[in-house]
């Protein structure tokens, strides 16, 4: 049995860009130096030496378990919950579709039938109450999505705290690897048997644990990145809903005020009336565009959630 080369471990460590604050690095160096001093002072095969090896095997064990549990929770219930909120069958999608179709019909009917000002005003009044109820439903959907996103953010913060500690343990394992390697080289010429024993027993255990920590850190970091991406996509859906709700209410108010005002104008004001109605139509069209943007955001976020849940 030989200690495995550490080149691949160094490359993985570089890809993970493990970097800590100077005071943390100093603390890690102090702990690593003291640990190696104790390890070298204990003859191979003694209880003290065995305890040191067990300590190596337990480095970061709590953080490994914690990141595994958090990643498991993230990959299970929260992802399904977000998918349920954003799917085509969800209330959000239905409310968006109905609200968008109602507004689009209003514009399409006006353009097709070339209706009078009074007819247009009557059409707006007929859909006003229904559209306002849909806006309220849309805001309720947004509140649910906000609550779910808050749960995702909480898990994200918990995962990040564990990742930060895991990074310190990975750095510690790397320093133990370097220091023990130096000691093995230092005693190789004067005591080959002791050097070989250190290599087979201590260095092998350190590099095995270092590899396990780096691999766990890579998985946890990928999970964190995916969680951040889903949270950001959800936030964009939430912001889009808030903007669309505001735009819709404003468009309805503008349409009602404008149609009431223009319907009272004299025949001589035909040009002004036409211009005012054109402005109203543009306002309603802007409302439709805002709702379409929400749906596009919803689809993009849903795609990201499904892609994430499909990853191994």
C-alpha cells in the first residue's frame, strides 16, 4: 500500500478556489502544525498514533453530514414545491393566462369591430371587476411564491455556513498533507522504516480524508450554486408579478378615466378623442406585455427547477 499522489487533489483544490481570511489561515496553520508535531512524536502502532489517525478520519464529519442533509432536503421537497407553484397546472399559470386573454380580447375586439368610445368604455367596465379579482389572485400567488422562496433562502444560508467550515477543514487537510510529506522526506534518509510507516499509515489516511472533503465540498458548492440560481429565478418571477399587477391596475384606471372623459366630448373633438383612445389601447397593450413577461419568467424558472432536479 502506498500513499496516493496528491497532484489531482491539488488540482481539485484549485478548481474549488479554496480561500479563507488571513486570520483563519493563521489558525489553520497553527492547528496543522500542532497536530503533525503530536503525530510524529507518537510511534507508529501506539494508541496515541491510532488516535491521531482516527482524528484525521473524523475531520469535518459533522459538516459532511450537515451538507448532505441540506442538499437532500433541497433536492426533494423545496424543488417539488417550487415546481408545483410554477407549473402549467398551477394557480399562478391559470390566473396569468386568464388575465392576459381577457386583456388581449379587449384590445382585439376594439381593433376588429372599430367600436365607439361608449362601446369601448362599456367593454372596459365589464371586465374591470373580473380583472381586478384576477390581480388579487395573482398577488396571492406571489405571496405564496415569496414564502417558498424565503424557505429556499434559509436553506441556502444554512448550506453556505456549512460550506465555509468545510472549506476550512479541506484547507487543514491540505496543510496536513504538505507538512507530513515534508516530515516523511526529512526522515527518509536517516530512518527509512519510520518514513515508510508514516507514508503508509498517516499520509494515506490524510490524503484519503482530504479527497473526501474536497469531493463533498464540490458537491455542496454545486448544490449551493443551483439553489442560488433557482432563488434568483423565483425573485425575477416575483418582481415581474409585482410590476404586472401594478401595471394592470394602472391600465384599468387609465382606461376607465379616459373612456369616460372622451365619451363626454363633442363631435368637434373627434381627433382628440381618437388620440386619447389610442393612448388607452397602448396602456392596455403594455399591460398585456407585462403579463407575458411574467409568464416568460415563470417558464424560465420552471425550466431551471426541472433541470436542477434532473441532475445527479
